[in-house]
C-alpha cells in the first residue's frame, strides 16, 4: 500500500520521438494536420447523420457512434503527442497517465465490439432485408450500443486496476509518446505477471470474439450474395458491406500488427509507429472510408455546401 501511495505522487517523463530532434517540427505539422482532418471528419459525420432523415437507419446509428469513439480516442492521445513534440518538458502525472490509459482502453474495446455489432447489422440487412427494420429495431440498436460501452468500460476497469497494483520506484521514463500498456509495464519495478495475464486474457477474449462474430456474419453474407440471381442485387449487397469491411481490415490489421507480431515489442520505434497508426491515422480514415463510398453521405455534403454558397450571395 505504501509503495502504491508513493507511485501515485510520481511524474512520468514521456520520451516521445526525442531521439529524432530534427523531426520534431515536421512530425508536429503532419500529426496536427491528420488530427484536424480526424476531428472535422468524425464530428462532420455525426452532424451529417443527424440532419439527414435518410440516414436515420440502424447502420448510420452505429456509424455515428463509431465516429464518436474515433473522435474521443484521437482526442485522448493526439493532443499530448502534439504537446511533447513542441515543448521541452515532456511530463505526465501518474493520475493523468492512468486516466489516459483507462479511457483509451475503454474506447478501443468498445470500438472493437461496435465493429462486431455493425457486422451483425450488415448480416441482417443482406440476408434478411425484408425484416431488417423489424429485426434491428431502435430499442435493440440502443441496447447493443449500450452493451458495447458497458463491456468496454468493465474490461478497461479490470486492466487498469491490475496496473494500479504495480509500483514505480525506479526510472520514471516511459519510452513512448503516451501511456501505452507495454510502456507502462516496462517502467514498473514490481512483478507485473498478474497484470500481464489479465491484459492478455481480456485482450484475447475481445479480439477472438469480435473476429468470430465478424467472420460468421460475412460467411453468411458471402453465401447470400453468391445465391443472388441479379447482378444489380449483388452490386448493392457488396456496396453496403465494402466500407465496413475496409474499416474492419484496417482496425484489426493494425491491432494484430501491434500486439501479435512476434518480437514486435523489442523495437520501441516499431511500437511507437504502429501506435501512431492506431491512435492518429485510423480515426482519420474511418469517416473518409464511409463518406467516399456512400452516395447518401456525399449527397448530404453537397447540399450543405450548396446551401452555404446560396446563403452568402455575392
């Protein structure tokens, strides 16, 4: 207990990309541009879905929550990354570090579950289109979304509590730009076996369950598409799933790259770059993927642009 009380008063130093001083400003400009696009894209997607009645469907209901998760996740990690690129004092308090990790973990697990829910939604839409609005009722959609947030919070709380049992009595340097799990564990001076096992079990459970739901949904979708007699129906079914499938591939691909590639943790630079992809780039890509491939979204954007033009006559 005394060691944990002492740990609560320490301040961590984030190394960030300090080993590349000549890249600090270029990296700041690149990450700032990406973060700006991410914020505008995700908040814009939420607004577009809200103002267009044609988008008040289960698919876009889930998509609006996906955009909200991406906005929150990038806003938890990216501002601190931008800060340590331009200031000399790269510190974060123990409480701030634990809060950043806990919130980030909650959002990642919630998004993982949300993508699985969206796969189930696409399964119902393609395989049982006549009963789609009945099967995916507003009440069920709300329950599914509430369940993903609750599950994400519970899993994150469990992992964070295991981290709180650790003590930090030696070096307080975190070789990362944020409070990433492996970087926190490396800075600890106590036995982290229980925490690592807890994180491994929860992470594996979530990843496997999410991928199984997605895989099962898309197997049924592919079988249904193959049986479709008309080419028009096949194209329509494919277009409704293409954006979601792209988002799933990017999200889980980066997770597997970051945590499942053998010896990936031996390279601090590799971990930092992979984490940048996950925390900065992926939240920017999702609104672009869904907007560029979706006619309803593009039509709403065009109407907004035209309305703004006509509201400001020369």
